[in-house]
C-alpha cells in the first residue's frame, strides 16, 4: 500500500448527518486521510468542527473557494474532496475543485436544478480529475451481485421492476419546528430542488433500479403529493416507469409512511426468474429461478458471486451494513484515484456512479415534477 | 343450532379448483349441507362429480336451469346455491336462482362484462333473496381488524394505500399447453372478461384496499401489459389510484413475477400511523403508531380486537389460513340466511361483500382496460 | 364416496377448547358425521352442548359408559369416537369403546400416568378397532415432507435435533383465578399427570422430533422448573436428548416465555444438510443442502414432495393452518376406518400416530419428571 | 479530539481473518493509528504484511517480545496493542506489553488453558495499563439496550435464558484438507484449548447471555460431541445452565449445522416480559411486555434507549453490522485509554469486557469439557 489519499471535505460540520457518514466511509479501508475542510459556511463553526476532527487550524477554511485555491497550491495539498453540502452548493463547489485537478466525491443528487446539472456536467467533461457520485446503495455487495446476475442473463429478459423507498420522518411538519435542520433544507426548493421525496430518496430508488437492471428509464408518469399542510415540496410520489429495454415498473417513495425507516426495496422479474432485495436487510438476496424453490443468497455465503465477493469484508452471517456499502464507493474511488496517479483509468469506474448516473437522476426528478404538473402524463427523461 | 342450510352448487366438478374451496368453506362451521349440484356442463362429469361428493343421483343436474327449477319445487329444495363457474356464467346462473327465492353465494368477479354486471345488478335489486360475493380475503380476521382500526381512527385520515397481488404461475404460456384448464379460461376474454390479471387478482387487490380503507377508488390510471407472447389478456398491471376520501395509492398485480405464489399484500398509511398485512402470513398485522415502535398484532393475541375475535376459531399462534378466511364468508352468509328465514336483515351484511363490491370490482376492471387503451390516462370508475 | 363415518365425542362441551378443534377437523373433508356425544360429565351441560351441536336428544349422554353401551347396540350406532377429555379420562373412556369394536380417536397425551398407559395399551392391543392419537402437528404437510426427505437421505445421517415449544399463557398464576378452566386442569397433577409443560406441550415437541427424524429418544436429562409460586407442576423444561440412531438434541418447552404463543419449532441437521420448520408459519420448510444456498420450500410450491402433496388442499401461497393439519389426522383416520370396514389395514396407519407414539410420549413425560427429581441425571425411556 | 492513539498489533498477518476485523474496527472512529506490528511469526510474512499495511519497516517486528521491548523504549512508541493470535499466544503476548505499561486489547477467549488464564490474570491485576477483551457481540447497540432494559427491570426477575450460536463451516473435515488455516488451529487443542465449538463460539454465547442478563452462570451440565470423524475437539455442544440469580437456561453451539452462518441468538424471559435478538439481524430487538403485543425495537428508532444511542452511528433503517459492533469495543477502549492518559478511570470500563469476562469464559469452557467428561454431570464454574 502506497501513501493514503489526502482528502478534503466541503460541508459536514457539526449537526450534519451525511458528512459523518462520508468520513467513516473514507476511514474504513484506510485509504484516505482527511487533512482539510470547509466544513461550514459559518467561520467559527468551520473552525470548531475542524478542530474536533483533528485538522490543522490552517487547513480549516471558511469557504470552499479558499480551500480549493490554497490546497491546490500546497505541495501536500488534497488530492480529492468530498462534497456533502445541501444540493444547490454541489455544482459551484465541484467546479472549484475539478478546475484545479482535484478529484471530487460528491453526494447525490447531482445538483438542485437541471440548469445547474448541465453546467456542472460541462465542467466534469472538461476536467482531468474524476467525479464520483455517492449513490451509496449501489455499493452493497448483494446489489452488485444482483446487477451481475441480471447482466449474466440469470433472469432472462426483464419484464417488471418494482422499487420503493418509504420513510416516515416527515409524517408531521418537522420542517416548521425550527429545530430540525435536515427537515428544513430538504423541504426547501431553493436548497434541495423542485423535488422533495423524489429528489431526496426517489432519486436513490431510481438509480438503484437502473443500476441493477442495467437499463435506463425512458418515460415516466408521476403522481406527486404534499400531504402535510404547508409543505413546499412533495412528500410522497407514485410513479409508473417504462424502461428502454422494454421492462415496465413502478416506483414509490414516501416520507410520510409510518413504520418505515429507510425501507428501500427492489424487486426485479424476468422471463426466467426473480430477484428481491431490501436495504434494511442488505446481506440477503432472494433469487427464484422460475419453477424452482426460492433461494436465500447471502453475502459471503455459498451463493455469492465475484461482484459481491469483491466488496465483502466479513464472512457470511456477520452482517455488513450501510457504512460498509458506502465505504465500497470510497474504496472504488480510491482504486480509481490510485490508477489516475499512474495515468490509468481503472475499470472500477464502470461500476461507480458518476456524471451519467447524476444526470439521469436529475432527469428523473425533473420528469417527475413535470409529469405531476400535467396530472401524471407520460414524460420522457 | 337449528337445521343446517341446504346448499346447491353450480360448477366445481372434477379438476376445478375453487369449487373444492367453497365446499370446504361451507363445511368448516357445519352450517351447510351440500345436497344438490350442477357441477359440470358435461352430463357424465356432472353425475360422477356429484356421486363423488355423496349427492343423491336425482339431485345431480345437467344444467343450472334444471337445478333451479327442480329444487325450487321440492319441499326440501336448496335454500342457497354456490356459483363457482367461469365468470361469464355467473350472471345467468345467479338470476335463475334469485328469481326463485334461492340465496346466491357467487365467486368473484361479479361477471365477465360490465353489461352482464348491470343486468345481474337489476336482478339482485329486485330479488328477495340474498346475494353474497366471495371476495374471500375480506374474511381474514386481521383484515377485519385493520378495517375496524381504520374506521376507529387509529391511523387518522388516510394518505397512502399500497396494494399488490403478484403471482408467477403464468410466467410461461401455460394456456397454450392444452393441459391447464385454469390457465385456459382465465386468459380467455370470452369466459374471463377483458381483464386478465386485473380481473382475476387485481380485482381482489382493489376490493381488499377499499374494504380496509372504508373508501372507494374514484379515478385510476393503468398501464397493462401482456408480457407472454400470444397471451390474449394482460398478465401484469401497474395502476395509480385516487380514492374518494383523498388518499392516493398504487396497485400492482402480476402473474409473471417468479417467486410469488399468492403474495397479496396491503399497506395503509395515515396521519397517525400505518398498517401492513400479507396474505401469505395472514395471522399477523403490523401496526405502527407514528413515533412509536412497530407492533406485531396477532390473530387471537393480546392486540386482537372485536372484529378479529368474532371470526377467530383457534388461539393465537395456532395459525388459521385461506380456508378459514373463506369460511368466514360462508359463516356470515349462514348468519344472514338464518336471519332471512325469520324475515330479519342481519347486520353481518354490512361487512359481507355483495352487489356493491361486485359492481365496484367490475368498474375497476373496466377502468383499468380503458385507461390502458388510452396509454394510462386517468379514468373515472 | 360412500357413507360418512358416524362419530361420537366424549368431552368437548361448552368452554372446552380442543373439542371444537376436533369437530372442525372432522368436518373439513366431509368424512364424518357427529351424531352422538357425552360432551360433559354434568348432565345439563351435556344436553345443552349436544343441542347446540344439533345432536338428537337421545344421543346426548351423561356418561361415556352409557354412550358406549347404547351406541354399540344401535344399528346406526357410532363407528368411531373422539375422546377430548382431560388426560386421566382417556384410558377408561377409550377402553369402553374399544371393547365394543368402536374406533377411537384420542387426544394426547395417551393418559395421565404410566400405569394408566400400560393398562390402556393392553386394551388397544387386544381390540379389533383402531386407535389414533391426535399428535396433530404430524399432520402438517411440510412436516410430512421433512420426514420423507430425511427418510430419503437428503440430510445424510442425522447429528443434531433442536426442538422447542414455548408459550406464555401461564406466565402468571392463571390457574388460581378460578376463571381459567384450561389452566386449572392442565396444572393439576391428578387430571393432567405429573408433567406440566412437559406433558402438555413438551410431549408434542418430543413426538414431532421423533416423527420427523424417524428415530426415538433413548435417554434424556431434564431440568424442570415451576417458576410461578404455588404452581403444582413444571412450567418450563430444559432437556438434553440422545437418540437411538446417534443424533443428539435439545428440547425446550415453556409456558412462561412472554412473546411466544405456540412457537413450536423444529430444526434437524445431518451430515449433508439441514431442515428448519416453525409451527406458526407452517407452510414453509427451510432446506439447506450443505454448501448451497438455503431454499424456502413451500407447501404446494415447486419443492413440495409427494408426502406433502398428499395432504395439501390449497395451492402454494394460500396458507393452510392448524385446523388443516389437524384435519389431516382425521382424514387419515377416515381412510383407515373405511379400509377397516372392508377388513383391510390401510398403510396410512404407518404415518398416523397411535399406541406406539402414545407410549413413547408417556415414557418421555415420565423420564423428564424422574430425571429432574435426580437433578437432571440421564434416564432411559 | 486530541492525538490519535498509537496502536500495535500482534498476529493478523496475511490470510488471518480476525486481524483485518480488528484493524477496521480500530479505524472506523478515527481514534487509533496502527504504527507497529508483529504480524506473523514468520519474519518474511511479518515484513510483507506490515508493508501492505503501510507500516514503517523498522516497526515491523519478528516477535512480540521484540516489539514490546523496542516500542516501549521509543518516545513515539505504541500506547496500546491488539493481540489477534491463536489463543495459546494471548497470555505471553499480553504479559509482555502489560509489564511495560502498554494497554492491551486482546481477542477472546482469554487464553488456551485455565492455567494460562490464571497466570495472565495475575499479570493484569498487577499492571497499570488496561486490558480489554474483544467479546465484540457486546458492542452491538441493541445488546447494550437489552442489558439496560433488564437492569432497569423491564422484564422483572429473569427466569429463562436461551442462547445459541450455530455455524456450519466445520460440517466436513475442513481441518484435514491442509488448505484451511482457520479450521486447523481452531480444532487443534494445543493452540485453541480443550474446547472446540465451546471455546470458539460457545464462549461468545455464554458471554453474551451473562452480559445481557447481568448475571453469571453458576453451574452447568454439558453434552459435547465431535461429530466429524477424526476431529480432536468438540464441534457441537448442548449445555444446561443455572444462573446465580435463579434463572435457568440452555446453550447450544455448533459448527456442524448446515444453513447456519453465524446465527448467534439470545432470548431472555422474565416475570414481566421477554426479549429476543439475533446477531444476523442485529438492528432489531423484539420486546414483549407480558400481555401486550410484541414490539420491534430498532437501533436508531423510537424505542431506542440511551445505551443503544450512545453507540449508534447511523439513523434507524440504515443498518449497522458486525464491524460497527466490533468498533464499539474499540471506541470504548479509546475512551478508557484517553482517560488513562489523564490518570482517570472511565466508567465505560463497567461495560467493556475485560479480565472478569475473560476468566468467566475460561471457566465456562473448562466446565463444559469437565462436565462432558462426566457424562453431563453438573459442574460449578
């Protein structure tokens, strides 16, 4: 193992949720050293958060612009940066680093608006550094396995895709309490985008379905609701899907379904068999070859295939979870960055979500909002 | 207990599936005696099937018309009849008995076509005898409980209804083998109606959702598919639902989803909580009051309410199944028929599915087909 | 189908639990007609209970002796009798009918004491009529399948048997309230026998393990407890098992395990694979061939074998339950009784529990009590 | 956050399993820096393994003795060491570091023999540095919660403890293939100790039960088997337990139960309620207050208590797994070590397993072996 990759972070100060997740994901395999941060747009909070993480004071920045400029000039400056801010900041922040040759690992969705997305896309295409989007659920070993099985034809031609992501944390008007920062920005169209549940979690469901199916959604018809009075964005969505390859599907996402925490679930059926997976029990993958008994494939177990084994750290029956799945994105990013040091393109980039996944996600969110405005008319992505 | 109710049956000869189910359901509580049958339209098969069931030879009829006429004239003639034929026969058969004052217990859907349904509806409205439709899933104790909880406001105003009924038995072209009678008539629009999966199982899902929600579907948008080449009716359907009371929902039914046997599943979410139920594990009802841990209510257990207890035969942990749920429709029918003997209307009729449920079901099937023909446009029921 | 079998019943009057279960089980397949009863030792209750069941007044008896004598003399007298009394009555009642050529279907355990059991055994051996013991859990289709798979060598030589039957209904001193008749007699050594939980449910667990393994327990070491102050019999038992064929096992039964209703569960492991089954979800059987993924076999599904199919009434995914499993014992009894009418011995008797299972059960209970009295020393059965 | 804790490691070179787990656990919270290692007793392997982990060449040692002596003399020497060798090395290695004031984090069981354990215990008692034993399952948040609930009296006085740990990886004679290092040393009494399954996994089950119950096993009766021909230690064990506080229990561990990966499962029942937990689905804890419906408590969910929240990193529904549970031991160790830097004893040491848990574990293994030699006689721990 050569030197660890020097990493910076934008966002993720105290009280943030996803920043801490990124940091653990970056640490699990020992591939990164977090050495710099613009952890908050409030200078004092940025400093305190950095100190709490053991950063040197002179590498705790007040803005991502300052961090990009200064770090790019240091001989020991960061090689990669994690962007974990609200969505509307993704674009400008990413551009600041990409333009200076620093690799970007960015939280999803790509941006808050389609216009921002296209602007960022242009920057990514022109950059020499890598852009990885943390659609973290694609990092689960049994999701990698499902994708591999479908690509290998184990299900035959796909017919039906059912995907859902219900939660319940916005069942009441949590964003109006003044105490829930997460609820506030995630229901604010300025910071989050026009999609509420479709942007925050529907985009994950859409991405996961496409990733596993090896296909893209071509058209959709969406019925969005904002059930909680005063809510500015949708908190529940029902979507009909038509895939380019001929499969049809449904997508449900909700933040108002009591009893659901993060119940992302994917089911795919083809001419020859079916696969079923649930994020809350991610070490299992149900596989039914048509006409045979259902089989419970386990991560690390006898039915595990190469794609799962490649991202497996513990034996079967010793469960891995959300952080390990997330860490598989970081592990892949590390592998790609090390190859980039040597001027190579690592094939792991074929599996890692990046710009294309990001753009598809933005098109999905936009299409949902437009379709719903037309009373669930079909809209092309 | 006074005398058992004398019962006849139309359809349900050898090789039929649902006829045997009706007979067991009628026997479980000892309320009926099967004494006559027009079990097949083939005379020899009618006789043999009757003999196998211990019927007297002179009460094994070649046609339902002959049975209706003859039995109505006997002093010990049948008081009720079960109709378990393919759908297109439901209407004429039911009319023959209703017009003679014989109570009818009819398999679902109501008929094969809307026109037949309206014709039958007229006959039912004018009849003095009862008409019960065996939407048998409404007989499950925990479904009765779910309905009661929602009516009592345990979930608050309903927001989201998710219902699905996937199967896999038509994943291949079973109807073309010449050996699968069930597959043949159920995919034949003449005998089954214009709906395939939506008629056979989608109608169950629709009925169950409405029964539990205590509401009706006002509009829907349906995307139907016939995935198997040569299939004459849909074998998969994705439907968006809008309920009169404001709830929104999704309905998925499929006969091509490998790994699903009869995976009817209902989930209902309201302002205050959520309920989840699965037909394959029917003794459980998951209840989450928002903000509290999920609770596993069991039939016969400490969380069981009056509506469940009233139709419960065994203690908690001794599972009841499909036949007991079906028998609860027959038990209700018996109760209503005994009351009718005395000229009373038994309140169990408020729970039992009958004409209204049947008409709603036909409207559902028809709306699905029409919507799909218009590329999933919204259609009113 | 020839004439139904004329059935009588001893015990099972109002407020009884298991009598109603036997009656439903006898009705499900339409093989029996209940025509006589000595339903209670209280004459008035016997009459009222009989009337409620539609029995003729002259066939409602005050005692089993009177019923045996009178029915045996009638040309249309009962051919078989179900005995559903407390355990200490099993012996005398069974003898009264066996000695008159009437077949006996008796609830388990065989008797209340070993001495009673030996006495009854002698009577059974000398009788010309059949004796069936309703160890009803052996009637579940997937239990029949498990037995068949093991007999076929699918697991190889057996090594480990884990069986348990926890309940929670006696967590508190229910027998002291004066309102719980079931709790009263089942904790009364005079009526129930020296075993409490080991007699009531441990005997089921023992029977099930032996039935499926195709083996017998040779020695055991038992640690019995009566946790509830004042309880006269054990309410929890931990037992080490050694099978004749070399397998070792553990048995746990409890009536004081909150959260358990009737959680009978069996797991069997051999050199080549493992099987797991739970009574509360009886339509599933988990099968793991060593080194392959776990498979979920379902009753009526693609993995079902002949032994399961033979006792299956509904398709896969339409769950059968406790009553159908119980009914399979009655269906087997009917088959055996019909053969006996013709002087034949039906091979179903090789599967149905009878005297041998009953004696093994009594030896099990007795060995548990004796072992525990010796501080869990090994005791031979 | 002040400086990371400088960590060394003994054992855990290439091909080892548990060493990699310890390293990830040490990294997850960013509290440790691995800076030195005696990773293998083969010098070349030690060097290569160290290089692969990014250790400086002069801190890759050929023996733990060399590492202890050299590191203790360095100003930047290690403050703590992880010992992840086969069991017989635990004692001498731990003593080498403890005697030099270096904190020890040691894999379980404490040692290979009781004599070694007593020798080590003496050293630990005289040392000024800390000794933590990685009974990692005690690190799971819902296990911490279960312990807290029981201590708070939520179950009332405990009555029954059921614990089991079945695996299947030694179903065949894997240790005889020459290719499975894990199987080799874990079935070698010289390196592993007299207990096979009881030492490797039974000791985990015993520890977990005691940890949660807040009690100790006073006596046991054990029936051990070595089912696989030629195996030198037990591969399956059935154990009756008597706790000091009056509860009774059973423990089953097995390495020959096909279909079980790491199915550690704990169930505890008291006068007022029951708790059930499974290691393979560790984010759930089932809680049944007697007489109420079962509740599904989730890590991070509404039923989570302080003890669980304190060791929780992700929200409910985003599962944590084995590595996070393991990391909670390391996080506790870090907290205790930081306090020790300041001369304080951190109260986390009341929760972390250490010498006492280690001695109890050794007594458990020894008692199992002795009891089994006496045909499962009761033996005091």
